[in-house]
């Protein structure tokens, strides 16, 4: 069969690596892809947001299955465009991807269906938001309603900071139209865990847990980023937490979406905060996490293509999802200055060290070829993943592998997964 992956990050590289293990896949394409993905797939120069261009390509090449990695095309309705043309595609339709596309929608859904989450209010007018903020306790959390590359969340420690935040989001439109509406949310404390789940509209099967490190610098300092490193499983995601989430969060979310006429097919990413009062939903995403995929997929025993097909066909209940009894750690190698200003175009050396090593993976994010040479082409450049018998073992190996890769302005956090040793 012929498969197309949409996206160009480390997540899509991990998906491509996994899809390649399916022996019935005779041809794999990725749009637009990157230098690492090119090892597994033919990269085609179509932007991930050119929905009609993607559908034309899939139609012309007779693609049997398309897997969407990124949020933008999903929220934009790529699944609807493909399905209208009778093309098989894995991901939520536009009216279900809104769970990620609008924080106001997802908060209202949780409230309506009593799914545990932080208290909140939604505002369309900056003046109303400011009035409300005058009566709040601090810290408080401001969230741009729409997609903002994982950066549209501001934690404000004082009224003055919040005033600046409202101005940045709603008036200066720092995150574009994502800031037309604002969600103001109660600040929660606790450990964060990401749980991703396969969904077929009716059934939901959670995968193993993972934990991301969103801030740019060690000890969770610096700005929020797309994610600087992950580990899986999370030792903080205990059996009790799992039972609670299965009972009150995962199935409830899918049932709620069904009740709203928005059947969710694809990957539901639940960002959880484990608070003193129990697990609460921080956010939903409608796709694999990046870099969560880079630690989850290397641990997954099942064939990814078969699961995607089962989800599309509404037969997820027939899948027995299994993970290796091991651990994985991913450290992101970024460009110094990310997520703000950084230079790119530097030659990357040392990638050959990863060849023929079963428990070390190099997943490219922002890379491209210039001639035969792989060069840096983004803020997050490469994710280095290692698996091991334990988290400590995997962490030691992942950091060992970071020393194999060289380029000018290489930057990484040195404390990914450190919490597991404390
Ligand atoms: P989100 O995109 O909603 O996951 O937010 C990005 C990050 O901001 C999260 O991973 C948390 O670290 C932080 N955050 C979001 N909402 C809250 C909240 N209500 N309380 C504390 N931290 C939050
Ligand atoms: N790593 C967080 C995300 O993919 O949104």
C-alpha cells in the first residue's frame, strides 16, 4: 500500500520510521518532510497547510492511507477535504479537531460534561478581561484561544503582568487571530503528564504515559517552547492516577464529543496536571505530541498502520495495544536562542553514529539537505532518543548520544528526565 505522512518535524520522522516497519507499505511519502525523513520516505514539496495540494497529490498518486502529524492541517480541515474525495486519512475532522483548535471550546466541553479541569472564564473584549483580572488571585494563566505553536499561554504573577499579557494577546495580536478570544484560567500546581490515546469515535485506548519539558532552559526556566525533551513512561502516572483518568477523563471526553455530534477519530493528546486534588486536564491536542512521539513510538509493539486503519474503520475495540516493558528518553538538540531568534544553516556532523544501533534513534526536526550535507533548518534541530531497561539507563544513554552530534550553536537542556532520579 501507499502511505502519505503530513508534517516535517521529529514527530513525523518517528511516525515514518514506525510506518516503514509495516511490510505491506510499498511506498511512503512525506509532505513536506525533512532531511532525516528522506531516509524512509520520498519527501514532496507541498506545504502541510496546502490542503488542496495535498489532496490532489494523494489522488494522483493513489495514496491508500494518509497520516496527519501536525495540528494546523487538522484544525484547518484536511480530513474533511480528503474524505470528500473518498481518500482514507487518519486524524480528526475539522469539527472534532476544534478540541485543540479552540481552548474556549475545550474548556466549555469539559465544564458541560464535568471533566476535571481548572476553573476559567472566556473573554472577547480586553476591557472585560481587565475588569475580571482586577478581582483575581495570582498567579493566573492567560491562554490565547487558538493555535499558537504551543506558545500562547502566559503565566502571570501579578495584575500588572496580566495587563501586559492581555495587551500582547488581544491587542498587539502577538499570536495573530489565535488571540481574538482569551481564556483566563486558575493556576494549578503539580506534575505534568502527557497521555496520548487512539480513538475511533466511540472507543479510546490510551498509550503509555510520557512527560515533556516545555521550558527552554534548565530547571524549567525561560520561555515555553514546543518541547525540549521527553521521557516515557512517567513514574508519576501511577495505577491510581490511570484508574481515575480512565473513569473520569478519557472515555468521558470521547463520549462528550460524540454527544456533541463531533465524533473524534485520531489521536487524542491529553495534557494532565496531577494536582493535590487529583488529575486535571491542562489541554487537549488532536495529534501525536512532539517530542512525545519520539519516546512513545519506539516503545510501541503494535503496527501503527494497522491501528490507524482500525480507528478509521471504527474497530479499535479489536486492537490489543502493547508497549515494551522498557523506558525511553528524548533530548532535543536545538539552536541557541530558540524559541526566539537563532541562526540556521550550520552543517550537522556525527549522525552516522546512530546507524545499526537498535536502542539509539536520531529523529530530525529542523534539518534539510544542501547538496549532500545535512544542515540545521529550525529552532528544534534533532531529537536524540535512547531506550533502556530503566528510565535512568535510558537517560544516561540519551545524553551519551547527544555528544555524538555536532553543529555550531547547538543547545540543549541538561536536565531532561532528571526528576526520575530524585
Ligand atoms: P498548554 O498549551 O495549555 O498545555 O499550556 C502550556 C503550559 O503552560 C503547560 O504545559 C503548563 O506548564 C502551563 N499551564 C497551562 N495551563 C496551566 C494552568 N492552569 N496552571 C498552571 N500551569 C499551566
Ligand atoms: N510536546 C507538546 C506538544 O506536542 O504539544
